[in-house]
C-alpha cells in the first residue's frame, strides 16, 4: 500500500504539535480537515493511528513508525526549500569557467578560492583553452564564463565581453637575474641569455617572437618550451632563462619574490583581458554573483597592477 508523503508529514505535525488543532494551525489547514484525513488513513490501513481521549495525544505503534518517515519527508522538504532559496540567492550551484592557462593558474585560481571562502556551497569546474576554443565552448553552452585576452576588434555580437585589465606582456626572469636593475636593457642583452618559449598554440609564443623581431633580433636561443606555468616558473627560478609572460601573471606571483620583470617595453597587439559570456543564454544567479565578484576584484587590483608596472617594468626598481 502506497502512502501519500503529505499524509506522513501531517501525522508528524500532529505528534510534534501534540494535537489536531495545534497541527492544523502549523499546516495552514483546519482541524476538521485534518481529522478527516486521519480518519481516511485509518480506514485504508485498517488500524487506529491515535489513542483517542488521551492528552497529550498518543500515537499507536503503527502511527509512530509512520511519523518517523514523515519526519524524514519534512526534513527533506525543508532542505529542498533551503537549497532553492540558496540557489536563487546565488549561494549554491555549479559554475563552469575556462580561460588561457597561465592567466587561469596565476590569477584566476586565487580569486576563485577567495569567492568560495565566502560562498562555500558553490562548486566551480575549471578548464583551459585559448580564445577560439573558449568562444566555441561559450556558444555551445559547455561553459558559463571565460577569461581571455581578446584583440579589441574581434568580439562578435553573440558574445558579451567585459574588460577586466589591459593585456600587457613583459620579459620575465628570476628575481636575481643579472639584467635586473640594469638601467637600459638592449636587444643584445636579451639575446645573450637562453629563452623559455610558451606552448606553440599560445598567443604568448607569437607575441614573444614578434616582439623580438621588432627589436631586430633574427633568432632566439630557446632552451625549454611548451611547459605549464608551474614548470616555466620553476625552470626560470633555477636558471637565467628569460620568457614573455602577461604582466598580470608576474604581478600575481610577486609576493613569493621569485620572479620579476625587466625594464623593457614590448610591442604587441592591442589586447584586453576580459570576461566572455554568451548573450544568447541566461545565466544562473550563482554565475551572476561570481561574475560580479570577479569584476569587483579586478577593479580593486587595477591601481596596484598599474603601480607595479610603473615601478618594476618602467622604473627599473623593485616592488
């Protein structure tokens, strides 16, 4: 025999309240209606559910067993209501993000942890890709948000782009590199050291080569290539190799005091790092809350990043 879960909840409310009238008030119904429900259940079950004329009201053993199940249903209902409220408030749910590898590892991962420290019930799935792949993932609905450097004129109408930072590249090296502090770094100085090349598919790889070509360099000596951010940084810390990194990555890693940037201006395409999202699909409240958090955090960082660039890169000093 199948019992309606609502009837189990009503039995639990009657026992918890200690009477029909009290339970009816809690359940926003009437005492006669509740009495009719119990009478109907007793008829179906062929068993008495309450010992009449006892105060406080006493359930029979069968009723007590049903009340246990009703309490489980009540708890599940309260939990479901809580989950729905948290979802609508942006406090619960799944966010799928992706972005260019170095930027995600150095900058975004820490900001994600900061967001989740305030919103612990939010789950975030992160993946990697470059701009073309990221746009395809957004358009197909496989991710909610992407973080990527974008050429200013390349943004299309079906994607919303919110600028976070100006995308500037720097020549990065270990903190104690021989060229650190040199007032003027020349092309010959750069070419006297080996280089770490970013992955071939990364825009940084093309940026590195085009920047050096613009300085008159015909070739560079690449001693290591294709690594992740962690492997590139670890290699650089233990060698005199140079590489090209986004300035935001060097800034994000400044506190460790292990890598820095040389005082040299690089030519590269005009790009901005921004937040990409589809304007064809609605986002959940949780995604909206996360996007707002990221925009706010980058607004807070902009002045610090600008000062770091002026002091370390253009001023040749130390942060």
